[in-house]
């Protein structure tokens, strides 16, 4: 007995069940929600779409499109992508009584002065409406955000496979609806098993074409809340991604000395002589007020260095486009997805700039007029910061930032004789490292005494590995640990100055992640974060400070410029979309049996209004 026969046998006779998969396909097709399968070059050079739809081999690598054909068989391509057009789904938001009226909420709600609760409160949103008043005059036009990241559908223990979904989110609705699963529209599914790397623009072509059409022409749409027809247009406000995907979307290479896209060529980062890695140690005093005493300190930071520089200026969209043209950044699609490799880059690449391509998003006519085009995902930065802290404090072999190479670099960089390797080759124990006894105290406390309300976080006791380190922590686990546990976890285990420095970072992320942010709070965060990072620089070695620690200094600027709370910029809730057996659970998802001891996935928020609530 097959599944369909079994289903019929247990259903009422009055129920009308379709008799074949073909009939089911016809029924779904009549809903008017099409999807397209587009053949892709096996090396991601191009997609067989548009004018290239009938080609038999790749225009760039000359590899065949189809697998060798057996007798009497259909031709099978080596690789395919899936594209789900967005137009019909946006139209249906106005054809449902539950959502049609809510699509005007962004323009009709009353904003509390000095508070930020929704993207429509953002300066970027208001700036766009000021530049394009014709678009803003129709409050039913749609504002979108794009999000993408790679994940393995087979889980951490399965075979290596990188699948890349691309989501679009309409921001017209109230905050409680913006991140609902039903309103996270999957538009592109990029196949694996390989990482798309710098060929991401190749896969975005159908989406960009549709976005350009919806911007310039629009589509006739029926609004059931007003019983009228109108021409619906859309625009893309920004993208949201972790830092590696930031480079794929923006065209700015996110590694090397110029990895920070905000500091640009004005960075103070340098390469460690022995560690052979880029360090952002002592790159944050320039963000302090001019009269701050840290600026003149010659002993706590780099040798005999006084900092008089001011923060580097943030480039506008027009300035960024001029820089792209000046340095000769080229588009991906005409040259193939694998063209942007170092041998093809100009001599200025990696020296004066890190722009390896001109992103496909610059084809959107309004892209240069946006205040902030690409947003960093706060939770991914938070996770990286947390792992660096814990691995260094616990002295995890192979992962700690306080290793022999880091100690060898110390004498050339800063005055910390108490950490220098002595003449006998002995390595002094730093004040930020826990002893074996204190490790046991910490792990026993986390495993047995730390309790949260049901649905707040996963079972942290499972993350304690043999009393030596934390392992298997998901993004949301790190998010909760950083904001709720770190501020007081080391109060009795580490010296006061170390504990206070770590507690300050935890408080910074907690305040940044609240659902409702006040303007004065963001301004205070922007003033405090360089001080907090400088306090860490007084304690940890230069090898500790990679680009993920440095990016924290720019997060308040993003919130301040966009008036966009971290709640809307965290990606974990987007990837909860994948819950079926075909795809793995999201990185922030939690095992279903974790609630047995009062610790399950998600979060219900806290007294501080953290964004780590049930939808995180």
C-alpha cells in the first residue's frame, strides 16, 4: 500500500483527494505562484538564462551543460538553481484581508519621539522617501530587505554541503509581523555542494531583473482592504548577512589588512610578525573623544604611540560608486563567476582598497542613494566575539588567541613584560586565564545552576565538553551567554579589571539588541564601545583582536544611521524557515527535548527588552 492509498483509507469518504502527483502539480500551478529551475555551469561561471538559455556549453570555461546522455533518456544538467519570483507573492499580500490593511502600517503608525521600533523609523527609510517622493507618495509600495547565508542541510555531522537560500522580507507591516515565517519569502536557492564564493552575483540575475521591473514599471494589484486597484512598486532597502557573505554581496573582500569596509584604506590594522595574521590591536583609540587620556597613553597600548587621528569618514553611496569606478572594479556577470581572483585584480587591490568587484546591486537605479546598503548581522559577530573570549580564557588548545606566537609578538608591539617569554623559555600565566580549579567551578555552575525560563535558551549543560571547553554552542546560545551570563560569570573567578571589561562588552550587546532603542542610548553606545575595546586591549594580547572584534565599533553607527534595531538585522529567525526533513534545523534552533530542565530554544526576552525572544 502506497502513501496515497493509505491516506485515502484513513480519511472520510466525503473528502476529495487527488489521485496523482500530476493532478497535485496542476492544482498548485493554478495558485499562480510559479517557480523556475535554471541550469547552472558546473563551475558557477554562468547560468543558462535569458540570452544564454539555449547554449550547450559554458561561455567561459567551455564545460558542457549536460551530463553524457544515455540512450532514450532526457538530458540532465550538471547543476541547477531554483528561482521563485516575488511579484505574485507580494500581490497576494494585498489580496488577503489579514495583511492588506497592515501593508500601510509603516506610514500610518505614530512614532514616539526619540525611539526606534521599526525600520520605518530609520533615517535611511526617511532619507529614501525624501529623495524619491513619488515612490513614497503611494504608501502601498513595498520596502524589502534581503538576507542570505549558507548552511548544511545534512547538519554538522553529515557530509559537507553548502546550500545558499536568499530571502526577501517586506517591511511594510508592524514589528510583530515583519519576521513571521509566512512573510519570509524564499526567492533563490543556490545549489551546493560548493560555496558560491565570488560568483553570487551570477545567481542573483533573475532577482535583480525582477526588482528593476518592479521599481520602474510596477504591477497592477488589487487591494481588498480599499476595494481598489493600484500600481504596486517595490524597492530594496538593504541586505543583511554575516561578514563573509557581506563580502560576496558588497564586493568588498573581508580578509586581509583592509578587511573593514568602513575604515577602508584609513585602517590602522597590521600583520603580526610571528602570528602571520592581521591584528586590529590599538585601532580604536581614534574613535575616542579628542581629549580622552587613552589617546596620549604610551605604555598601555602600542609602544610610545600617541593617537591624534579622528575616525575615518563613512562614504556615501555616490562616493562609493566613484571609488568603484576609479579603481576599476568590474562586474561579475560579463566576466564569469570565477573571474574575480587575485591574478585578475589591479595592482591597487589589497593596497589602497579591497574592492574585488562591482556588485550587481549597483544595477538598481536607487542603490547609490541609500544611506546604508549592507548591514552586518549582530548575532554572528556576537558569536565570534564570544568564542574568542571563551577559548582564550579557558586556554583551549589550537583555538586560544594567547599562544606562543602571540607572546613572541608582544615585545615588538607593547610594554607587557609580565607576559614576555623569559630566558628559560617559560611562558608566564596571564591574569585572564582560568586555572583548572576555576574552570571546574565555571563548568559546574553553568551545567547545574544556570537556569532560564522554558524556551529561553538550549540546555547549556550539553555544551560543556569534559570540563575543558564549550562546544556545540549555537548562535543563539552565544547570544544569551554573552548578554545574560558573561556580565557576572567571572566576578569571582578573574581579577576585577578583567571581569569589568568583559561585563562591559556583554552589556553593550544587550543594550544594542533591545527591541526598542532610544536615540540617546545609541549615541551613548557609540561613545562607549571604543572605551570598552580599549579596556580589552589593555588586557589581552594583540593576536586576540581580529576583524570581528573591531567591527563592534561600527555597529552603533549602523543602528544610528539606519535607525534599525538589531532585532531586524539578526539572521537566525530567517533561517528557521528551514524546518522540514529536507533541510536541517537553523543554527539558532534547539533540540526539542531541551525543555526538560527549563532550557529550550528561542527566547522570551528579558527585563532589558532583549531581542532574544521567541522569534529569534
